C-alpha cells in the first residue's frame, strides 16, 4: 500500500460513499425526481398481488358464481398499472444514467488534475500504471455501481418498504414472521461487508499492478527485445495477471457465500408463511386470496435480499475504487501553487539566487548541502559535475518541480514558492533530457510551447534556429507525425523539437538538462547551433556532461557531492587544479579515443 492510499484505507464504507458523493455533486442533481420515479416503478410491482387477491376474493369466490366483469376490470387496471410502471422505470434509468455519467466525468477530471498537481516526488513514489488506474478502471468500478448496483439498491429499498407495508396490511403476524427470519441476515451482512471491503481493496491494488506491468512491457518493448528478455517479461506479466485473478476470485468467493444463505432464509420464511397463513386462514383471520397475495409479497421482499450478493459485489468494488480515487484527492501537493495570493513576475531578464539551500529525497541522505549561488540576468551558466553530484536536483529546484528542505530559491528577489505557477511556467522553461514528444504532428508538438502560434510562426522559429533545412527534409514538413513518445524521430531530432518548443514559448530563463547528450557529432553541431538561438538574450542554465557546453558558457558552476566546489569561466577553471580540470581531462581523453 502506498502513502497515497494509507489515509483512505482506514475509512469506513459508508463514510467513503458519503465523501465520494460530496465530491461529485452531479450525482445528487435531480435525485428527488429519480427517487419519486423509483417509488412509482416499485409501487407498480405490488399491483399484481393486489389484483390476484381481489380477483380471488371478490371475483371468483362469490356466492352467485364468478364475476367476469369484475375480473376483466381488475385485469385491465393491472395491465395499465404495469405499463405505467415500465414507463417510470425507463425514465428513472435515463435520469440515473445522465446524473451518474455527469458525476463520474467530474470525478475523473478532478482526479486527473490533482495527479498533475502532485509533485514529481509524489508521482515518482507511485507506479504510473497505478496512477492511471485510479482515473480509469477505479472510476469505472464506481460507474458500474452507480448505474447498476446503485439502481438495484434504490429499487430494492423501495421494494422492501412497499412490500413490508402491504404485508402488514394483510397480516401483521405473518409480516413479523418474515422480518424475524431476515433481520439476523441483515446484521450478518453488515459485519460481512467489512471483510469483503478489505478483499476488494486488494483487488483494486492488484489491478494497478497489472496495468503497470502491461504498460511498462509495451513502452519498453525495444529494450525487452534487445536483451532477449521476452520470456522473463512474459512471466512477470503472467504473475501479475495471476495475482489479480486469485485476489478477485477470493473476493468473489466471499461474496458468493451470501447467496445460498439468503436462499436458505427465504425458503424458511416462505415455509413459515405457508404454515402460519394456513392456520390463520382456518381461524378465519385470513382469506385464500390474502394468503396467495402475501406469498407474492414475500417473493417481492425476498428478491432484494437475494440480489444483495450482486449489489454487495458492485458496492465493495466501488468503495475500493472510491478509496483509491479519494486517496489521490486527499494527498496534499507538497509543491503548491500560491494562486491568487502569489506574485506575478514582470517580463524581463531574470536573476537567480540560491540561499543556503539543502535538499534530501524522502528517506534518503542529503543530496544538496548549503548551496549558495547567484546567477546574473542574461548570463549563460553551465552546471557540471559527476553523476549524483546534485546537478539535476539543482535544476529541479530552480524550476520548482521540488521545494528545498532548507533555505530558499529566489527569482528577481522573490522566493520561488510565492510565485504563481502561471507566471513561473511562463517565465521559466525547462527542456528535459529525454525531449518527450506527444503522439501528434511536429507542428502540434512545437506549438505546445505557445498554443496560439500559427504555422508561419513555427516556420519562422525553426528558421531562426537554423533548422529550415531539417524541416524541408521531413516527409510532410510541419504535418509530419512524430509517433508515440516521438519514436518516429531520432533522439537528436526529438531534442531539436523540444528546443523549438522552448524557443517559441519565449521564456526569460531557460534550463537545459543534458541538451546534447546521446547524439551523434553532426546532430550535436545542429543542436548547438539551435541552442545559440534559443539562449540568446535570456538567462540560460545548462546541465551538461559534454563539456563543450561548458566551454561556450559565460560561467561554469562545478558540483561535487552536493556542494558547489568551483565557479568561474571555463578557461580559468581548466587551468586550475581541481574537480573541473579533472572532469575536463577525462572528457578530452574519451573524445580523442
């Protein structure tokens, strides 16, 4: 169980349902009208028992012989009532589907947006398949309950009430007998529900594991084939499928216990009514028609109890799904948008300051120690250091993907946690190492940096970056599809698109994470030319392994073991013994090999 699930898992089933309904007010829209229709459709079901009783007692059992006219009228009225009942049931279903779909859509949107509000640290603590399942399959389970189990629940409650009232009218003694048979079952089901709830929480967790395993095997198909690990990956998927199957089977087996028990209780109640009703009839307290009508009513009363198995199944699945969705919504973002209370920074050159910044990942040792640094506006700064030295953490703190554990980060003299996200994301843009692209056209991916940009704007931007010849060489120009995650392009081309996207967004501070890593020399030259255009006139901070970026920077900041150990121009640092000179010598030796 993850941190996101811990609080929600301790909550009772009814409390979970109440909170879920409060979070989705669309579920309550027109609820009164739906309940009225449910009552009418339920009331119509008792017309048949009443018609049977009246036909037997007044139409057939008559001193002068059967009254055909009375029987005909009773049957006609019964048919009209059944027709009206069907129309009410149809209207109730339509209203329930509309309100439930509206509520589920709202719930999906809230969960999806909240997932995006969570920090990178919180998201990385969850498997992506599990997060996806909370917005998809978990909400689907709620949908199944609201549109089937929930409907059955509403109808069943109405049916129980109407049947109970009529049973009391016909014979209060027999009504008490039926209730005495089923009250213990109702109390047993309430306790049983707690066990089943825990089982279905495990089912939803196994579903998240299953989605994670399948999605990873699809996304990582190339790596799996490259290492000939298809069989091992297949076994892993098989294990998650089997774990889900066994967990689901155990949960359903528990639920299935309720059906034979309710059948047994129903048989006892029916038998008791036949015996007791016959004795009451002999004593003159019950007519034959009333006894037959009462047996019809017992069937109507027993039916909801027998369908409790299916309702319980859907309800526990829905409660487990709701708990997982609520677990996401209850997770407070540790990197929060100050919103209207925050500050909006004016456009212009950005100055950056780190003041005694320290950071540690949850449960891990500190990775940054007392970092102090000032970066002047419009300067080009390269951040270098060995793997694990703190370079990327520095970049994530600067772009507020995470907040420092101690100290503070300031832009233009304003603490970063006081800047509104809308202003922060407009002023500061980060180009990540993987250059993630969406499954759309080249134009759509570049336009992601500025949605209102025209095709002419895009062509101009690519031309200014020296990429016009590359664009002309693409099969469909701007309309070229890049494929899922940009797989139709090379790694270098994906990086070019990411740079163009950042360029057209026109930020005042650009953070580049390994912008020239894992590309061939020719592509590196093209990327470097594009970088010159992207960084011109704005503050630019580059996290680099290839020290060619550091050579072109105005200043180099050197990290080692989470501390800034050197700082200055490339020429000065390379001539001075120290960490940077060692890194540069190692890089030069590898380049010459």
